[in-house]
């Protein structure tokens, strides 16, 4: 007979979110279910139901978890870039990877198709908080550039490969365009200073 370690509510929630993230990356958003996550961490469906309320609650919590960790990483890259030790391409790659390799684009589209639009609120809030943080640190925060970068990254995650191939462009074309946009904004800001 095996004895399971008793986890605190926070440990249980964190383990569930990490398992959900792994499932999202490995097999897509349709696999992020209470049952699959419970099986992955060796807990019961009821245990996860207690923490998240429903599969859509789990997906919303996952979206918040991803958005928070990704925005924190992007904030570090923005600060490094502004300090002269980073580059606009790092910011672009982090943003695009969040939607592509980290599964953010697939999760967002799955939630929308499933009628779970409010699950996107944590993503929108995290991006808004990121802009506030950057601005509070004394840096200009351009919402138009942020909007363009996020929408480019989302679109690229969903259909960038097919579109770039169809147009005869290299796969990284959207990233290159986004990088140029950030470089132009930085140059304009430096010219106005």
C-alpha cells in the first residue's frame, strides 16, 4: 500500500498548473482536463475540482499562470534591453515563444472556441500590468506597439508557418518584422529624448 504525501493547497495547485502546462505543450489544449491533470500528479478529479471548480476554471488558472510567468520574463528582457544588455529580438522571441512553444496561442484559441472567453482576462490583465510596470519604472510604454506585438505573436502561433510558406517568406518573417518595429520605436524614442 502506498502512502501519498499530503500537499498544502498551494502545493497541490502549483503541481496541477505545472502538469496542465506540460499537457498543453505536449498534446494541446484539448488535453488540459481535470481528469488528465489529476492523473498526471497522482491526485483525484475531486481534488482538482475543489481547487479549480471546473475544467474552464483550470484553463483560466493556467492562462493566469502562463501570463504571469511569461510577462515577468518579458519585463526582465525589456529592462535588460533598456539597460543596453538585451535586445529587441529577445523581447520578440520571448513574446512569440509564449504563444507558440509555450502553448499560449493554442490555449487562447481553444478557450474562445469553447465559449470560455473570460478565461482570457488573466492574459489581458497581465499584459496591462506589464505595461504599467514598465511605465512606472520610468520607461515609455507604448500600448499600440504592445498590441501589435501580441497580435503578431498570436497570429504567428496559429498560422504563421502556413502563411509565410504560402507567401514565399522565411518562417521567421513575422519575428523579423516585429523586431524592426521595436527597433524603430526605440530609435524614435531616442530621437525625441
